[in-house]
C-alpha cells in the first residue's frame, strides 16, 4: 500500500454564489479552517495548488485551482459554479481535494465559446486582467470570466509545458497566449466583400456625378438670369432729368447743350464743342473745323474780313489750334438757319477832329 504524504480530503461542495457571488468568475476555492491546520503540518510547496475530482467519478475529468481563504464551515468547500459544471457536480455532492505541484505556463491556447468575444476591442489586455483571479489552468476545461456585465467562456485547448496532470500554474509567469477562432465563426468571403465594396463605390460615384450635373444646371440657370437682369438694366435710360445752368436758370429748349454731349456725325471721334450759333463763341463746322464767332457774322469790307481773320487766327493760337492759311471764318461756316441780323461794322461812323 502506497502512502501519500500530501494533503487529501473529501468535502461537500457548494457554489461560490452562496457566500461570495463576486468570486464566481475566478479559479480559487474557499476551504475550512481545519484544512489550514492540516496543511501547516505538511511540507507543501507554495503557492498552494489543488486538484479537484468528483467523488462519484474519480476516473473522469478533473481540474486544478488555488485557495482563496480558509473561512468555510467544517466539512464544506465553496467552489465556483462553472468549475462544478466541468466536474459534473451538484450542490452537496462530495469532491476530493488533493494538493499537487504544477509547472509554470509558457504557452496557453484558448478558444472562445461564442463569437461575442470578438466584440472586445483588446482581448489580450482584458484576459491579462481576468487571469489574475486564476491560479491554474487544465487542458479540456472551460473557464468563465465577466466583462462589461457579460459572461464569456473560454475553452483551454493547449498548454505548455506538458504535464502528466494536464495542468499548469499561471501565478507569476510570463506566458504566450494564443486564440483559436470562436465556435460558430465563419471566415468572411473577402472576394465577395471586395465586389460589394466596389459596387458601393460605383454607386457613390454615380450619386456624386449626378449632384455635379445638378449643380451645373443650377449654375447655368443662374448665369442666364444674371444676363437677363443685365440686359434689363442696360435698357434703362440714364440721365433723363432736366438740365440747369450754374446760375440756377433752366436751359433753353432750343439749346444744343444736349447735342454737345453727343459725337459729331462727320467726325465720331471728336465731341461737338458747339454752342448756340448766335452766341458769338466757337463751334465746329460740318467739315470738322473749329470756327470762332457767330456763323451769321460776315465782314462788310475786306478790311473787316482781314480783321476778323486775324482775330480768328489769334484766338486759335491762344487755344493751341491751327487755322489754315488763306481761309476765313465766313467761308468755313455753314448756312445759318436763323434769320440774319444786322451786322455790326466797327469804325463805320463819321470822324471828327479835336479842333
């Protein structure tokens, strides 16, 4: 008969939710105080590791765990409910608790039981935080952890280094963690997705193109409206009011001041500087020449004509204009439309001496 020098006891099991519901998603159990006194008398390796088996099915599945505290009632042990399910235990069934030694894990491969695990943004960081509540892992078991008020189950597929008990310790170890595809997960059809994305891009391009066409049509109508408005504005006559002199007196209806603003019909490039024909100032003839004096003024004698020609030449020089030689103002003036008035002849009176 072989004598076993380690710790080995049989207890009634109860789920952890009876005493500590917050410890349900962990891998540690609560043992009675008497077990602590028994362990203190044995030369066991710390941290403490235990192997659990169903008393009714000792050749069946087993699991490994650590101890959290020694506060349970005598003869009882509190176990997480997911661990009881792995062992096929019901409340108040007997479980065999045996001390053991496990190597530190170097590699762990897990498989999520549902595809909801893929919704976790950073599963490795979450798992690193969750596994702090566990002391050991066993190949073939399914562990539970909670994240965002939701339960997630992970199946242990592979562990390294391999051990006869199929378990490893994960306390104070640096292990590589790998994940297998979740159960029910289907690999997406990348070719089909790429084709759908291409069709969607084409539809978006068509929508953008139609929007551009609509913008062009609207811009065309806007330009047409602007052109019509510009034409309407160009047809509006400008400066249609009455004219007044600087003295405040209205301009005579027979005045040619309005005509002076227009261009000469014979010389479109030169504005008419003409005033009233009888004003005694200058005007432009039909041939485009500048003439000083009134068109009705005619010299009564060659001397008067010569004097008039000299005055015209002097006036032209004064304003910087050139008067052709051999011509007089009377020969370059058009026919007067108004009635001829008596001409004024200077020095036409009688002479007297001082005697």
